[in-house]
């Protein structure tokens, strides 16, 4: 085999390296396919999650409440909130202290999320 501009040694090296280089390309294609498959599976699992994962109150909580305390605050043994009314009052107090100025609807969604996720109080 003679390639224009390559000596015998050059042709030999090209012949030996070409399969290795092409095999490397196949490995890159397989890696890309694996990454695409993992991304598709992640997207599908996120879509299959229940609405609780995207509760509007959770978004409000994550944007406003985490700056002061984490989930341990809601599940501690000596928590001061003992019913739904006290939970509503505390959410309003936190909003006032932070100066967040959340709307009444936002406060309701935030309270509903905290109750659903952590407290489980009846709304009576």
C-alpha cells in the first residue's frame, strides 16, 4: 500500500494507528449515547414524580424560608407549632420579619406545603 506523500514507515504507522483511532471514535459515540440515555431517564423520572415535588408552596419555601432554617426546624421534638392556626400565624410572622411581602395566596400555599410535608395538622 502506498499513500501519496508517505514513506513505507509512514504507511505502516498509519495502518496500525487507524483502527485504534476509529475505535476511539466508537467509544466517544457510545459515551454520548449513554449520556443521552441517562438524561432521558432522569427527565422521565422527574415527570413521573407526584405534584408534591413541584408544590407551589415548596418553591416559595425554597426561595424564602431556607435562608433562616432548614427542614430540621419543622421536625424537631420541641417544636412550638401544635396546630394549623399556629402554623398560619408563624408563616405570617416569618413573612413580616423577613419583609418578604408575600401575597395572601402565597402565604396560603406556603402554609399548605409545610402542613402537607411536615406537620399534618387538620385544618379545623
